[in-house]
């Protein structure tokens, strides 16, 4: 199904955050049979891109440069980017945090055992195992073009800590989130029970989100304090301001 295959390309690009790749561009590449699955994107040359109407050498460089520079992908992003129906990045995070970092082993895992994970359940567990089983050959093709998925760092400075970013910061939110994940921490999209840190522009904010965080026992900190955590872990805030 052309629409489904094009959708797979769009899902891959979306999860990698490659904003310059528009949907129309991916549709044109598919129509010209230059890219019918994510692995094909990494075989593209500048000449392939310039074949498309309205694209020149600079446009090709703008597209291919960031794509080729992002061949190491966090495992949860990799799983979500495969476009398995019903398997979001949040679902992928649940599985990865539970220690499932071998995709072939995950595809063969017991659905009943996976379903025991908090927040997963039988339906999502079935989708994960079935979806990965159907994509093992595709995963091999992605590996053949140099794609590598990166499992969370064990014992990182932010290990076992969770963070939510809100509001404006000096760096893009995706950059801050990546720093957390590379240091072994967990990124959450909202303030919920069990969240360790809410990072805001102003640690003294009285916004509804900040108030909710404090009520739940979450520590509200500014970006500068977050940098301190990255440098020295939780003890870095022991004697300093938030």
C-alpha cells in the first residue's frame, strides 16, 4: 500500500526530528522509487535529491547532512520510528526501561511477561512483539546502512531520575531531553506522581504546573540547576539554590 509505505517514511523522519524533510519531499522520493522504506533514505545521494523539482545542491545538503549525522539513535526512538501500529515512544520507553535492549529477544518475548510491565498490558505487549517480528528484516537493512540504536546508559549521573521540561530555555527542548537520556535519566512529557524534577525558566514560578509539581513532591529547578545536576548529580543541588 503506497500510502502506508509513505507513512512509514514520514514516521521515521518525525521521530528523528528532521524538520527540513517535508511530507511532500518524502512523497516525491517514493513516487520516483528512490525511497520506499527508511533504510533507503540513507542510500540517497545529492544527485537523487536534485532530481526533485525545486531542489538544488544546497537543498540536498540541508536534507542529507542532518540525516547522515544521526545514525546513532536512542533505542526507544528507534522502536517508535519503526512505525509499529499502537507502539508510541512512551510504550517503547516502558519496554526499554524494563531491560529489553535486544530487539530479536524482545520480538520473541512472552506476551504474558511483557504485559506485566506497569502501563503496558496485553494488547500493547502483543503489538510490540508482533510488530518487531514483522520488522526484523527491515531492522537488518537499517543496520546495513549504518544505523545503530543506543541503549540507555547504565549508572549514568542522572540514572533513576526523571525530568520534565516546560516553558522557554536557552537550548531547544529536544537538546535538553537528549542530555537527560544520554546521562541515564528519564524524560517525561507531563507532571505526574513520581517525577523527580520539573525544569522551568524560573524555579520560583507559581504557574499551575509548578504548583502541581510541588504538591506531588517534585523539585522545581531552573536550567542552571539542571546543568549542575548534569555535572555532579543530585548532590550538586544539596548546598546550592534551585
